[in-house]
C-alpha cells in the first residue's frame, strides 16, 4: 500500500489538481492500470453532498488525463458492498468534510480492519487524511464543539500512520470556533495537555507513505508542547521521523 495524505489535492475547493511539490507526478507513478477507484464520503447519509464531492474529484483527475475502468461512491447506500468494493479497487479516495462524521462511518464499515489487506493507493483529502492516523485529532470545527465538554477530540482512526494532520493552514489560520482561535487557543493547548505533535499542512503539501517510510513534501508546521513552529518550505522534502 502507498498512501498520499493531503491537505487538499486541488488548487481550490472542487478545482483542478494541484501539481505542487510533485504531487501529480508521484501519484500517477504510484497508480496501477486500469484504475479502479472508490470514493469514501464524509457524510454517508447526505446523497447530494457525497455525489457532488465524488463527481468533482473524478472530473479533476480526468482533466489531467487519468482514465478509470470504474469509479464508485461509497456511502450509506453502497456500504453493504464495502468488502467487494475494496477487493476490486486499487485506488481508495477518502474525501473531506467533518472528521467525526466520517470517522463514525469508517468504523461502521469496519474499514480499520479491512484496509489492512488493501494493496493499492490511498488518497486522503483533509478529513480523510486526518482519519488515517492511528489516533485522530478531531480538532473542533463546528459551532458548539469547542465548548462541548462531551466532544471527543481524540478518536481511533484507520491506523495507517502516527502523523496527526491539521489541513488548510492558510485558509484556517484566522478562524474562530465558539470564539476561540483554532490554533492559538485550541490546537496549541491541546498539544500541550495531550502531549501530542500535530502536523499543520497548507494546501499543496502532502505526506507520502510506503513500506514504513514516510516523507512530507512541501511546506508544513509543527504544533507541539503548546508552540507552533515552521519546519519546511514549499518544494522541500522531509523524511520522518525528525526532531
């Protein structure tokens, strides 16, 4: 299995594929043909949202010359066929959206167990990348979550990596949730209290993993012990682990 964990593979929301940091070249080299893809939604009961995200991703890939033998959406309607779909596909795309909602669906599908035998390429998009961690940091993002004492900020994930990703840095850096700054007043204190390291990715940055080797391509930041620091710039590559 190879996995590409992105902040977003697109230049803009629902836009063209972003070639920054060699992403498109590396992905095309990793894929085997014919390409048989499954897109896993974050909102399995929202048909319109799921179909829109799935269709936009397929169109973006086709516009850069990728051809699919077949391309299927995995939502609540197709969930009973998840084992057959995984057995037949070689490109698994984990869509973006609300992290806890997708996380619950992944466990409903028993994907943490099923993905152990997957031999293709996994592409994580935003929430999909976050849910690939063994322990997922589900940073509060919707109104009410930052002040809800029952909201679970750490969830069991798919277990592909130990890396806990926070996507869309430049889009989110000035965001507030329930009046709290998402980095300074939520993620940084959480990193200190939970003794965790969070990897903050701008769009265009991605982690490539294969055979136990993980490399981050592009600009990224680290949040650890309540402090945020820049580690790499666009165009750089950094193999994990590092100090």
